[in-house]
C-alpha cells in the first residue's frame, strides 16, 4: 500500500469537486481529485447540459411548428431522436474534453477509481492511500424513488430519460419540480402526451405562487396535463405499458413513468459514517464554512443540505479551496443562489418568495408584478409571463421571480440587485436597452419606485 500525499484530496469530480480542485490549484496547492466515473459528474454528463440540449431541440421543434405565425414557410416533419441524441452527446463530449484539458492545465492529479474515506484526511482507492492536509467530500447525489416504486423497465429516472432512443407516445411524470417540469416540457414539444402528477398543491412548489400559476397557465395552453395535490399509490408495468394509480382512484396508462421526486445524497458506502462524519437523513452536515464535524474534512455540493444546483457546487468548491488557502472567503448566502427551470416558458428566481418574505419581515412586505404583455421583446418572441418583485418594508428588494421564455438570461441582473441589497430607487435610474426583456425588470423597478412607464393601471 503506497501512501501519496497532497495539500488537498477531493473525493468526487462533479461540479463541487472539480471547482475546488481548479481553484486550489490556482492558489498553488497540490491537488488529488478522485473520480470513479467521468470528470464533470452529474451536471455535465447526466444533468444540466444534456437536458438543456434536449430543451433547445424542443424549442426548435416548437419554432418550426409555429413558423407560419411569423410568416416563415416551414413544415415540421417530426423528431429524429438519433439526430437529437447526436447533437446532445456532441455538446457533452466537447465540454468533457475541455474540462479534461483544464484539469491537465491546472496540474490536478486525477485518480480514476472508487474512493473510500478511511478517516483522518485519507482516502483509499484500490489499495492506494491518498492523504491530504485537507479532504473535501463531494460525492454528489442520485435519483430518488418512492418506497415500493422500483426503477427499471418502463419506470425510469432522469438518467434513462436522457438516453431514450425513441420518442414515447404517452408519459406520466411523477414530480412537478424542476426536473419533472423540464422533461414534461421537452416531451410535449416532441409531440408526447404528458401528464405530471405532483403531491403538493402546485407545480414548481418551491417557487413563488405567482410563478406556479403562470407556469400552470402556460402548460394548460400547451396541453400538458397535470394533477396537483394528488398522491401516487402505485405502478404496474408489462410489455404493453405502465399503469399508474393515484389515491384519487384514477389510473393513468402510459408507455413510461418518469420518476422525478428529487435527488438523494450519495453519502453511503464511501466510509463516511464509519469514519465518524456527522450525517443526518443521508446528508453530510457542515457548518456555514462547509466544515464537517471532523477536523480538516469539508463537504460541498449535493451531499450538503440545501439547493442541489451545479452553480452552488461550483461556489462551494471555490469557497473551500480559498478557505484552505487561508483567504477567509465570505460565507455563501443560500438565498442569493439563482434558480432557473428551463422549461417553455422558463421560471427564474432569486431571493425570497412573497410568503418567505412575510414570514421574515411581517405583513408589510410590498410586491409588484410586471406583465410581459407590456414588454416589446417578449411580444416579438410571442411569450407571456411576468416579473414579480418582493420588497422588505422600508428595505431593499429581497426577491425577484420571473416567468417567460428566455427569462433565465435575466437572472444575472436580478441576482446583482438581490445580492447588493438594492432599493427600487437604486435600480430605477439604470437604463435598460430597448427592446430587450431586461426592460421588464427595469419597468418593474420603475413602478416600485413610484414612476411607472409602460404600465396599465
Ligand atoms: C436531470 C438533471 C438536470 C439538472 N439540471 C441542472 C441545471 O440546469 N442547473 C443546475 O445548476 N443544476 C442542475 N442539476 C443539478 C446538478 O447536476 C447538481 O447539482 C450537481 O451536479 C452537483 O454537483 P456535485 O459535485 O455535488 O455532484 P455530482 O455532479 O453528482 O458529482 C459527484 C461525482 O462524484 C463521483 N463519485 C461518487 N462517489 C464516488 C466515490 N466513492 N469515488 C470516486 N468518485 C465518486 C461521481 O461519479 C460523480 O462524478 C441537474 C440534475 C439533474 C439530475
């Protein structure tokens, strides 16, 4: 058994792990990064990137179908799923190559294999021990299912949904959160008959109610069926299909059942608990500086309770690398992490929902909603939706919520406004280019500052 030492040993090469590796290397630390599958993890290979490629193919399908409405002659002939997959896989492959190049350029010692944390600051891979001055646990997450609902055959998770080599006719999507809504959106654009089943009372239940209402309205228009506030009771599959039963007594027949009920922390089987790492409900518990209960052992990404998003993982990875290098970075504000659901239409938000703001600041929270009906660019794009601002009493804007095609691209400005604790009066004088969708944000701030421009009262 050889013992190999480095300043930093990282277990897991997904968004959190590789961001920590690159930042630590930039700061002059020697880094060993252990990855059992592919550098890039869930986001690059089975998450963010391939889903957004499918969503773009879906958008092109919709645009082709609706080309006539803008006077362009085109005919939609169908989805060539092999072509869609080739496009998607090509993007992933290119980014993967780029990432491998970056690891090399940063002189990260990339170890291929499954690692076990054996205590102290040591991780073992195939009999070789890697000891760091510090260790970061970054083993990510897996697709969850419900008790009694086994994945397999026609009952699939997002991993399988991403690599289908056919377009199903009818799908039931269990879960109306981000992943469920994005797949429902893709499939509907591909001509699939989709029904979403969500136990909570609304789609995207973690978002402001305004966003759920807008999305539900758009999905109704798109003929995406959804049943909210209803529990799933069971599924039976055979050669012909899958029958999904609900507690209402209803049964829905489909070709596939996509289980999108959230992601569980991948913290079992890697030695964590045995080594004394504090774990609750499967998550690795850290303090706000991402320290576990063990000295010099940190954790980042989806195994740490909170939003399971790639950019949170990146930021946490950077944070820990800087912390270890003695830079005392500023603690990450979880509410300042932007959230985007890339469906058609998109949902984008940062900060508190109206109800969270009321819990925190009391009933005097102010809100303003600007309808995209008044935004020229949104009309040109034929999208509807709106921008909702949530403002603390005598305080800054504490939440921005947007629905509409492409509003995900506006989240950068919303995030700056939130993070800099801007008052409407600070933002109102800033000029937004015309005609852009950023004007919708500008208009909302003008109105909240008491000087509405393109607003019908
Ligand atoms: C369908 C889908 C769509 C998504 N879309 C988005 C999106 O649009 N935007 C967004 O921000 N987020 C999105 N996410 C979430 C995002 O993918 C995750 O938040 C992110 O990947 C978490 O990064 P991580 O480093 O914590 O874990 P992961 O990316 O899961 O990486 C963990 C890595 O650790 C490795 N590993 C595990 N155990 C071991 C071991 N014992 N030894 C060695 N290696 C090990 C794994 O192979 C994996 O590569 C999506 C997720 C899914 C499933």
